[in-house]
């Protein structure tokens, strides 16, 4: 069975692989929110966490891009 931790670990793994994986992370992020009924505050915390793990200099853009799936 796939757990919430599995979703989080996969998002972390992919975001650390590079910016080119952001779309894949975004799909998992959306699914994580939907499957586990995540509220917007927790989603914002996770988006910031993932942005901090990335090697990108535009962390604000990553957060905005991830949160775009719930707007």
C-alpha cells in the first residue's frame, strides 16, 4: 500500500534531481493534496520545503508553480 510518506519521499527525491523534474513533482503534489485531503497551510509548508530542497535559485517560482494546482 502506498502511504503519505511514500508521496513525500518521491517528491523530495525528484525535486533534488533538478528543475526539469518540477512537472513530475507538481503532479505528485496535486495527487498528494487530493488523496490525503491536505489543507492550504500544509500545502504551502510542503511547497516551501520542496523549494528549499531544489537546486534552483528561483525558490519563489517553484512554490508558486506547485501551489498553482490548488488555486
